[in-house]
C-alpha cells in the first residue's frame, strides 16, 4: 500500500539527510534545505538543484519529500455575513 511519489520540474522538495547517527536525538532535523527539481528520470531518479549554491545532485526519489509553502493571507477572501430578513 505504498503510494508512488511523482515530482515535476519546478517542484520544491526536501532531501533526507542520511548521515551516520552516532548520537541519536529526538530534535534532530533530518530533512535539509528546499531544493528545486530540475529533471526527472525514469525509474525514480530525480535531479535537484540547490537554491543557495546552485549545485546539481542526482538522487533517488525515495529520499525526497514535497515542500509545501505556507498559506498567505492575500489569497483568502473575506465575506461579511448579515442576519437574514424573514417576512411574515
């Protein structure tokens, strides 16, 4: 029941930081900086580009997680509700 991850060129993703963990800690952040997907190869390989250094890495798609940006208040609409008027 594992779902397939699909990435498209231009998506922002996090990369899993798979270093040797000699001192495991609860608060260790194991997903590093957002990257941009620059190319998607068949069989799950993905080429990503760093936003800070512009370095290109070719990684397995299982090591990536989609980066969701926060909602902005500019995209939401404000609707004012009034009391209904009932006629008898």
